[in-house]
């Protein structure tokens, strides 16, 4: 019963939570740059505007692919919030991303195609750590099931601090933050217009944004997984940890410039090896 | 305030300007003027823009580009001509290569004169554009309801 309620709450509230976090992000970013920034509910205004615009789509398949992206992300998040298999959740997350890549490359725009190929590079960069992460949770807690992981006597972060560091590194890619916002960016004026989303107008862009909000919630849910244990006080601790980590991502976004794809790939794999790999070896030895 | 009024995204294109007005347009996004407090985003993508800001007069080379950008913007949309060159052609009006203001190529809704147009005037023009955008949105919505799509 709890699982059903949790999934329904996730499906209903995740877009709102994501949009609120985005509003928070935009204000904090503006303040860091010495500006006032937009209203807190700006993401909601943007969404309702996008839905009221004319639907310009180069082909019909783009809408279908973007909807698939949304559905797969929602399903991946539901698996996490239902307490199901973390491995399956992470697999679904990559499947969802493949739909986004296909949606972007379904039209003839060279900018969107370039964004799609960069998105695939980004997937190459973060995928090793996400897979290692699932195995790390298994080694630390003896189960792939989220429901078992959050009912351990101690938070799993004590066993896998390296994984948390590595995960924070790749979350910058997933949240499309500088220095890893290669495929598309929240900021204007870049070398390839809007990358992935160049040919997405009005309602299609709105669906893409909602999918991103599901993704933000999902990523923060995985961060919370590091901190949750069987004690009640781990829940407020996890929420604080998530918000702190989100703040760190915003800070990183504002103090760094975009890197080249080679640096992205190299740095992500080195960080994966140093944080995830080392933590993995230690867990194997002590278990 | 309606939906569009709170989230007007603008696209900035330089027809053949001397860059004076362009610098003033960019000044609007800096901490001093900060147009993002109105929800305005300076996007680079015509597919996602509501307001087209054009600086400089139109010459035979930029004509096709302006037409294409305009056609790529989804309805409802508003065009703002920033600076006297974009309004009428300005001091370049008599040049052999200049066609004149932006309205010789695409319909212009708001004219912001000045050489260069000051950031305050540009923001004023954009706010006027937002009001017009809202009217166009209502017309667009009723038209869409009538046609049933």
C-alpha cells in the first residue's frame, strides 16, 4: 500500500518539485551574478506559456519520442520511489535518454543532430559510474532493492562516500549544468543554438521540461538513498543533504566554463575510477 | 497579466547594425537592467522565441535571413525594431545596399527609436510588446478554438 501511495505521489508531485527547484535555481543563479532574477514561480509561467503556443514540429515522430522520454523517466523514478530494483531504475534512465537522442536527431537541423551526438558522449561519460553505483549499493547493503537499502541500521553513505562524490560529479551532466552542459544548455548564446532542443517548439519543449523535472527529482532521490536508514531522523537529514547538493551544483554551474568533449570524457572516467572504483575495491575487500 | 506576459522569450538578430544597438540590447541582460526579472530570456532559438528584436536596417543579404527567422517563430509572436536604422533605415537609408527599415521585409509591431536606443527605451518597447503579445495570444486561442485544433 505504502509503495502505491509513494509512486502516485511521485508521479503527481515530482514535476512540481522539479519546477520549484528550477525556480530556486534561477533565483540563486541570478543572485550569484548580482542580478535580481525572475519570480520564484517562473518555471510554471514558462510551462503554461509553452503549452499555449503554436505547435511547430518538423515531423510527427518527434512528439512521440519526447513523450516516450517523459514516460520512461517517470517509470524509472517510480521504480526508485516504489522501493524496487535500483539496477532496473538506472537501466530505464539510460533508455529514456536514448529516446531524447532519437527525438533530437529525428529532424534535419545540424544543431539538434550535433546536440544528439554530444548527448551520447555524455551518456558514455556518466554510464560507468551509474552501473558501478548499483553494484556499490549491493556490496554495501547486500541487496539491489531500494526498500532494503533504506532499512539498513546505518546510512549507506558511511560505506560508500566515494560513490557519493562520484555521483555528485556526474549529476552535473544529468542536470545540464556547466561545465558539462555540452548537448544543450539553460543559457542562451552558445555555439550550437540550443543543441538537443533546437527544433523543439511550444508544447514539445514543455513536455521536455516536465521530463527534466522528473529527472531532477529522480537524481535527488538517488542522493537521498545514500543517507536514508531505518531511523526517522535520516529523512530530514536526507532532504537537507539533497538541497545542499543541489546548491553545490548551482555553485559549480556558475563558477565554471564549459569544457571540451574530450575533457568531459577523460575527467568523468578518471573520477569514476578514483571515487567509484576505489570505493568498490575497498567494499570488496572488507565484505 | 496572462501567460505570455509573464514569460516572453526574445530572440535578438542584427540586420546590418553598427553594433551600437546590439550592445544596448545586451546591456539589458546585465545586472544593472536585468530583464530576467520580468521572466524574459534572451534565447538564441527562433523555435522558442516570442519576441523578435531586430537592430539595424535590412540589406539584400540579411533579407532572406530575417524572413526565415520570422517564419520559424511559432504564433503568437511580436516583432520589435530597435534603433532608428531598424525603424526607417536611419542614416544608411539612402545607401545603395539598404532596403530600409525592418518593415520593408516583415511586419513590425513596435518601433523603438534612438541612436543608439537606450536600455530603458528597449525595456519599455519590450514591455509594450508583451502587452501586444497578450492580445495576440487571446486572438490566437479563440481562433484555435474555432478551428478545433
